[in-house]
C-alpha cells in the first residue's frame, strides 16, 4: 500500500497535477470555460494566488500560493473538481465500475 504524505504548510506554495480518468479524452480543453469558472468561483470562496496553471486536454498542472495561516489546498481542489463536474453535460460519463459506485468518474482519484 502506498503511503501518501501531504505537506501542510500555512501560506505555502504547492505544485500538483490532476488527471481526468480517461486519458485519451480532451475534456479539459473542450470545457475550458467550465474549468475557468470553477477556479474563479473557488478563488472567491477561499482565496489563493495562482502562480502558474497549465491546462492540457487530459490533465492540468498548477502552482498555488495560499494565504498566510491557510494550508487547505486539498478542499480547494476538491471543490474545483466538483464544480467543474457539475457544469459538464450528463453525457460526460466515466467508467462502468465508477458509475456502479455512484460516481461519474471523470477525474482520476487522488491528486
């Protein structure tokens, strides 16, 4: 079993990569406005500074700096992913196994 460790440094700068589950799709660039809206909405809810964002068809890379005293990057990512997913047409479905678990399965699990 892999042992994941997440550093939580208040006011820290974080780099991460997030993938969609089906790596051959162009979901992120096809629905770029929905992704931008999800990020903007989260920045209003829980501010953070975007140092860099690279959006590719099937994954994205990001560098964020959180405000002083704040280390909650994980929930920000979760809410962005959820808001993006809610904006997608219902036909954007993931795998059968994820659907059986009640998930749409668009995003790859974890970071």
